[in-house]
């Protein structure tokens, strides 16, 4: 009797557990056989400046690039590599040779064969033009091509992060025969791309949308399942919310609506909310100083600004709690490398005012010490809200801030080419490792005028350079962690920027959409697995 009673109890517990798991599973997690056909509309917060992520790491570009232009690998949620254009790979025991065996029979969309020559050419081009590739592939001395389906990366030193660098959005493999002998930044492929991916470019109507059609000759048959992929964009969060609510858009990622609207949408709609597919690219929002600006070249002024910012209040007011406050450029999501040491400049208005007095910026008429501009792009509404929060905070210590907004292309030119700025509100992806996503902002050798999303502050500290370069090649995990901790301590004191919050990103989708984020890069992947229920 006792045994029967216990068995009955366990049966009820197990049944209740299964019900709970089923009720809390994402809508797309328990799908049946994919249904072919249909059109999927993705909503972005900004229009891409190009359709290939060769020379930019802007989020809208990465989101569209990988649908046509693939990478050697993709990654599961634990960032373990999976095959894409490479089917297998080996790394030598000394970490200085990476051998990739490429997928046979793959064709570019114009019918040409995909070969190892395309891989070698792409890496050389990325090293020259891509904002992160100069540090990512700094140790890659050459890519040998012993045959058409083998690419051998030879390194001068080990690069412990490198095997995670080959996602489509981060390291796109482009067609050599299309780019060779041209100016890659002006090549028409950026506006009408030819790739190996599941979707073939159809049209780009500026200011409205991009359309891709199903590639009937894709190497991973029967994928893709949908017939058409439409990318729409709007900088207005109200428009994006309405599009998702009414079905004009099927899915949006990296929190495509205003954070203030999230709770209403969760309560009033049948939309599905998910955080999966965001762990390839953690980000940190920040205020970056132009260290060539006469005001912000003074450390005491930067310290005063840091003391004026209350991160906890900003997290509540701007992000509605959807994120984690951080004083360091290494996102909390990168737990191994993130330093939990507090900022040496906590919120303290009295200290901020004292430092500005010491810096010989007394209050003048109306209490103003000096005036500066603060630039931001319209790519993400939190950039504007962070800028407004900073303007209010700095007014309390006598710094008058004039805000300037612009689309992402105009912003990139102003900041990285013209260097016409004092302070900016922005957000940078760490990606999967600080060497790739963080180093580019602080390494003096990555100050490259005209190249977007590089060392915009013009920061130069020889000790930081040495630490970052050591971490590039350090195979001992404990030593590498120590190097990144030391780096974070120095930049927190030097203040080339003020790090604020690591946002939590949420994908919002119609319940008709399935299998949109099977890999770590989510909607920044190639979307070959996505499918939709037939319209009712």
C-alpha cells in the first residue's frame, strides 16, 4: 500500500512537472514538421547602410547581411561551433594552425563555385576594412589554399577566441570574383549582394524595405522553408509596436519596441516574447568622450561627469529595469571576464562640482560652467533616452548639453570621419570575447579615422595596449582573466568613456513564427530554419 501511495504521488508530481514545462515553453520550441511557403516580415529599428557586413558592425547591417552572405561556422547557445560553409575543422596543438574543410558543391547565387580562394580573399579584405577584424585576425599571418575545399589559417601566435569568430554577421565570406580589382567600399555588391545563403536578393526600396526570395539551390535542402523574406525598418517605436500588433510585421529582435510599451504588449496581445539567440552578442551602452575636445581632455572634467551619472536611476528610468548596470566595458553576460569592481567614481554631485571648480570651470551667469554637444543616432530609442538622462544630470553640475540626433550613416560620418563631436551616447557589442568586441574601442592601434565603430575616443594608454595584446595570445585562462581585469581597472580610472548599462534584448514574434533563433546569433543568423503557420 505504501509503495502504491508513493508511486501515485510521484505520478502526480511528474504529470504536474510536464504540464508546467509545456506551459512555460516558448511557442516555437514544441513545433511539428516545418510548413513550407509563405512570407516572413522582420521589423528593424533602422535602415541598413549596406547589405553586406564587410566594413561595418552596425546592427541593421549584420541583421540583413547573413541572409545572403554566410560564414564558415555558426554556434549553439553555449557558443560551440557548428558547420556552415565549413563542414569540419582542426586546430593544431600549439593553437597556431586552423584547418577548415569546406562544403563541396556550394554555388554563389550567380552560379560560380564557392572555393577556398573566397575564404582567403575575404579574411584579407576584412582585416583591412572591418572595424573588429584587425584585432580578431591580428595573429593570422596568411590563409593557405592547398586545394579548392581546404583553407588553412596560419597564426603567428595562438588566438584562444578565434574559433568563435566565424559567424556570418561577424566574418562574412564574400565572392572574390565579384570584388577582386574593385574598391570594396564602392562595389555594387553592397547594395545588391551575391552570396551562398538561403535567400537571394530581390530589391531594396530605400526608406522602406528589402526583399529576399528563397534560394531554390541552397546547399541545405529542403531549407529555407519560406518563399520570401521582407525586411522593414522604422525609427519610430510606435510604428514598430503597431506593426507587430496588427501583423504587418511577424517578428522583431533586440527589443524592437519602446521598453515602456513592453508590459502593455505582454498583457494585451498574443505575441511571443523570447530572450533566446542573443548570447553571441552582449552589449554595453555608454557615453564616449572625444579626448581631443578641450573640455574632456581634462581628466577632472571626465571624473566630474562620471560622478554626476546615477546608473541605478538610469536603469530604472531609461531601461525600465530590462538590463544590468555596469561601470566596465565588459558586459556582465561575459561572466568569465566581467569585473565586478565598483566604479571609482560613484554618484556624488558634491564631488562632481568640486572637481569642476578645481579644473577652473567656475559657474557663470545662470550657473553654467560651459556648453557641449552630445550626439546620438536614431538607431535605438535608448540612445536618445540615455542622452536626455545625461543632459539632465550634467545640468545639475553646470554643464549645458545640446543634443544632436542623426541617422546612423550621418552619425558615423560625423563621429568617425569628421570627428565633429564632444560626447556621444552609443552602444557597443562585446560579442563572444573582449578581444573581439571590447579591444577595438581602447586599443590605440585601432584609432582609424573614417572606420566606424573603432577607437572613437582617441584613447591611448601604453599599459592598456600591452594588456590587450597579451590577452590576444594568452592560452592560460587564469592569466587571460587577470589581464582583462587589470585592463578594466585602468580604463575605469582613465575614463575614455562612461559605461552605463548592459541591456537585456527581447525578441517579439507572432505565434505563427517557428524556429527563428536556433543558434546563438538568433535573428542575426541566416534564418534558414524559420517557418510560419499558414494564414488562418
